[in-house]
């Protein structure tokens, strides 16, 4: 068709991009610059935000939805996929029809009408070709560019036939410290249309969704509430207890003008796809919908029609919302208390909204505030000057919170699988030995982290101190009865971390008796450290789903971390006797481990078989070696990738070094030497495959320089991103920055949109929780620590400290800090975006370009009295009086 005269397409795109309307990647692609594919090539560095085009759109499924509220994913072409809002995983599930359409009419030429998605890509096979679901034979747009920086996704559509420019921004509210507002059952889909021509254009976008509430008996009702109009979908024929009972709403915001038309259903009462045919005829005719047919099916359509002036833009904002209250252990895949498999556990979000329409009303009424907070978080991460791969890994895995891996029961408690299978949760129970690796929950959603601790140190810890490493539901009725050595010790460290971030010593005191029992459970006869020497020699069930026999670095370093954490917690609650005991055991165990497990290159296991009658009850699970005196499934002399993972959490929690730093550094160098593979063409594995061929990865255990046990522990030849991120973080903490970044780059290159979904890192199930360890990369790079009880801030960036900016968060507030060297003085600012922060002292590290001198401290223009203490490059600034930062405040230090 003949295009209306106006500014050239390339010139217009450059102008809009420079104004911030289109990401620079889009401008480069339209202007003939580097393509998205070249940017994300196997050898190219990761960029942030990630940009995907062409074949690298194929695997993208970007989760939309709130924490514990279910998810609908946005595909790389702009399509909706994986409708997982029905209280279980549902990979591949979609309604028969769920798609947007666009109609455009300029002043000259015919109208253009298309499904508002990029063209389908191969393969096209099937018993009926591509079939009829979602009308694959209707026109679609030529291509798309997908930009993702969780929780915000952007799709820029391209089509030479379309006389307007169209992009989509999609998100669900998500920002730190507010799990409720980040847990809404709502997805926002905003289509931004720009008319580059010198004449006006008429544009309509219609969204069609087949009522997803069951099958027979579905009803669609048109509703209007203020600026919100839409179609409310339910099914009164379903029993109240039916797993699919609930409601769904498709709505649009019409507050800024436009004409809304709708169809409560397409033409029904006949077969042969008459419904979609007549819908398409109706919409194509004039960009409006109606009149309705007297006999209708269950597919509702909602259309917003606007007139867009020359060189002007308009937004079309649609909301998807839902409410499905019937979560049962049986349906979601959680092991239940006997006889309660069908008990309705409920969903927290369902207690807030009586139906899907009310959820949409709430989101619409509060959208400005919710979106502002969400964008502030996105912008804070975007402006963080850590390497792009770090930001990419850290934020991409936050999408796990919105996945079916996580949920909140009706009482508000947070519960987690390890991951999600295609139609059931995978590995139930808030599994301690997996969730110990993650670092995001305590820092971003501390209320959820404390919920996990309330469970672990509540009913799940018995009177002897055995902590169930999996929790049955409904809670508080029956124990699992098995303990994991690494999981139990890590839970103690997490308790310390949650307390340090919150400063709630009353909460700590409540859990302290159970924490003491959990730690001292190690000392029972037949236990992990029965001789109380600070070394675990016993039968140790662990995250590799077997028992290790004899001292090994994995469980031992977790134990040392627990002893350090317990020492500090004991002091905080006034239990000095226990503190002295734990500290003595820590010091002895640390020295013994360095002297006996370090082989000159890395830490190894000393296998020591144990007769079955000398193993305490609850320490085996039945998945390990049948013989315990000469056990199979051990590490032996192999180089284990997470041999020091307890040290990773110790750094995150601010507990210091657990072993000799020089030996730990050498061990990490050995992990790079032995476990890091530049490619996997010659790697031998009969196990699950998460990396292969030309891909680089850290293999879990390497035996290249030593003799492998005939039957080593499970998974030894696999590669898990959750381990890679944890160990990469530890490398950065220990000064091996380049090595750590190399590991992160390799992991994220494997998730390039063509090979794998960048927003789904699997292990035992999709959206695996261990990969949330990626948040530790932010913490390792920015060197930020906050000790709430002491009101003490530390900020010691490990990357480009002379010009550094980073997001930070605590249990009470979040914001951005920056430091740079100007005129040989260190300029540090700490800005608060939300919440509050009490501060009495700040510790900084002078960069090499900064000269020593008296520091100046100001808050809101007021000079704060203080004293300086300089030890080498470490500068401790102690304020004469505590100050409290509120939202919008900035603390400034010039030193």
C-alpha cells in the first residue's frame, strides 16, 4: 500500500529512540545496525537489558503474574502462552483462543488488519498441520524484537505493511519489600501505537479470550466500573470445590478516550470455525465489534478504537485478572498429611479479592502507584553498574517468584517447591537444602523469608532438634521425620540473616530455643558430630539426595557457618554460655578442616563408613547407598563445585571467613581449572543434560586428576545454574572477579531464547529455586551489607569502585548508592527510594585514587557530627547520633 507522507521511517525511529520511546537496540536494528541476534551470539558478551530477535524468540516465555498468584507467560512473538493460573503448573496450556488483533486505517488506502503477534516460526508439523487453535492462518506481523528486564517486558513489532509503529509493554506489579502488592493476580498489557504520518490514523486493538473457567456452562458478562470496562468470565455450573472453579476478567482502560465495543461471545451453535470467521469479518470491516449474535460461544472479545493524530501516539491498556481459590495438595503436587490430600489450602491473593473483576478494579485504581514502584525498581537495576550478565542472571531468576514454584496459602504463609514439572510441582516442602542457596528472598521480600523460617523453626523442628527438610501440608499436623545436614545448618544461617536484615530481636528470641536444638541435634548419639569436635563425620543427607559418610567440605562448611551464626545469635539474646561453646567448636572445626580436608588444591571428602545401627533415626531417606560401611554415592577425592557454598551464604550474611582465605581462594581456582569446561563435546554424562556441545559450564564434580569412585554420587556430571551462580558469587567475594564473571556469562549465554527460555532455569523442574542464588551476584559485586541491630552500613564495591552505582536493599528499605572519585576525594551517596533506614555508622573502602582526609557527612543539607577511624583503606564513620532516612532522603559522604 502507498504510505502517507511524513518523516522517513528511519529518521522517525531515530528521533523516538533518542527521546526514550524505543530501546536503542530497536533503533539500531531498524537503522541497519547490529542485530539482536548478533548481540546475543554465543561468543558475544551479554547485554542488559537482553534483546532477542528471529530464532531467539522461539523459547521465550516471560512470566506475568504476582508472587504466589499464578502466571500467564508472554512469548517472544508477543503471544500469550503457558496459562498456569489454575493452582498447578500447566506448561503448554492455553485457551482455544487468546490473542490480540489490530486494525489500522489511514486517510488513504485500505485498512490493514492483523493478529497483533509476530509471524509463527517453524516447525509447522502436526497431525492437522498447525490445527485451528488461536487461528494460525490469520495474518500476523512480519517480526518482533523482544526486550526483557524482569519484571518488565517489551515487544517491538515490525511490519512494512503497517502504517503505524506498535510496541507492547507487559508487566505485573513487582517491587521490593511489598509481597502483597507484588502478589496481584493481574497482568498489564499496554500497546503503544505511534502514527509517524502527517495525517491522522484510526487504530483499533481487540483482545479475544476463550473463557478459561472450565468447559461446559461458561458465562461471559460485560461490566463497567469507572474507566474500566471488560468481560467477566465465570462458570456457575462448576461445584464450589472444583479445582477450576473461579473467575477470569479481560478488561481495558478507557480513561484517555476512545470507543469501546465488545462481544460477549462469538457466533455459536454451529461448527466449522464459523465463530472465528465471523469475528474476523466483523473486526476487519471497521475496527469495531458488534452487533452480537443471538447464539454465542464462550470467546469474549473486547475492542478499544482510537483516533491518533499525525506524529502522535496513543496507549491501549488491557488487563488480565483471575481468581482460582481451590488449591489442594493433590492437585498442585504437594505431599499431604494422610487423609488431607483434597483439603483446600487456599490462596492468599484470593482472600484479598472476591472475584477476578475486583482484582482488575484494584489494579486499575492503583495502577499509577504500582507501575511507578515497579519502574523504579527496574530503573534502579538498569542503572546498576555491575556487568550486564550479573544483572541479567539476577533479575531473570526473580521470575521464579511468579511461577508455580511458589505459592502462599490462605493464611498468608509462603510455601515453595524446588521447581515445577509440566503439570505438577516438583519436590515439595520448602526444601531447606535447596532454598539455602538462594539469596533473593531475604533481601527483596523479607516477610516471605521470615515465613519460611517460622515454618522451619516452628512445627518442623521437633523436641530433639530434628528439622524436617520437607514440610507436609496442611501445616502443623504431621512431621516429615527426616533431616538434611546441609539444609538444617543452612536454615540456622538464614535465621541469622533474616534477623540481621530485620533487627527484630523479639522474633529471634522466639525462635532461639528451636535454633539451639537444631544446632545441637548435630551432637546426638549417631548424629552428624556425635563427638562434638566441630567436624561432621556422621551420616549426612544432603542436597545431592544421598547421604555422605565421613568429613566432607559441603556439609562441614555449612556446619561451620551455622556455628558462627549461632554464636552471634546467642550473644544477641544473652546466651553467652552457648555462644562460647559454639565459637570454640567453630574454631576447632575450621582448623581441622583446613588441616585435614585441603589437599593442596581443594577440599576433599574423607569417606568413613558407619554401621547402620550407629546411625541415628531420621538421618537417612532411603535414596542413598544400601550399604553404609562401604558406601556408594560419595564424592571422595573429586573436586566438588559447591565444596565452599556455605561460605557463600556466610558472606551474604556478613559472617566473615569460615576457613583459611588463601586455601579457599586456591580451591576456587581449582574449580575453574577442573570443573569449568569451555565446551562439552568430550564430556561424559549419562545423567540429565542442562548444557552440551559448544556450551561452556561448571560441571558439578570433576575427577580428571584423581580416581573416581566406581559409583560416585548422583548428578556429579551435570551442570546446574544454581550452583554456578553461588560459586561465581563466592569467587567475586574472594577476589576472583574475572573468573566469577566468566561463569555467569557462560550460564546466561546458554539461555539465549533459541536453545532455552531466558526466564526459566530448570534443575529438578522448571523455574528451579536454587538459581535464585543469582541475586548473590549483585551482593558480591556491590559489597553492600546492612546490620540492622547495629544500624551499620557497609558499601565496598568490588567492581570499578571509583565510579560505581548500585541498587541496595535491606529488611526495611531499598534504594541506590553510588560512589566515585572526584578531585582525589571519594564521594558517596546513599539514597532511599522506599521504606526507611536507620544509620549510626558507615564503613567505606577508599579507592586507590582517593587521598586521605577528614570526611564530611550531610543529610538533607544538614552537616552531621561524626568521627572518622581509618585503618589502611578501611574508613569507619560513626555518627554522633543515629539518623533515620525516609523515602527520598540521601545521605552524602565526601572523604
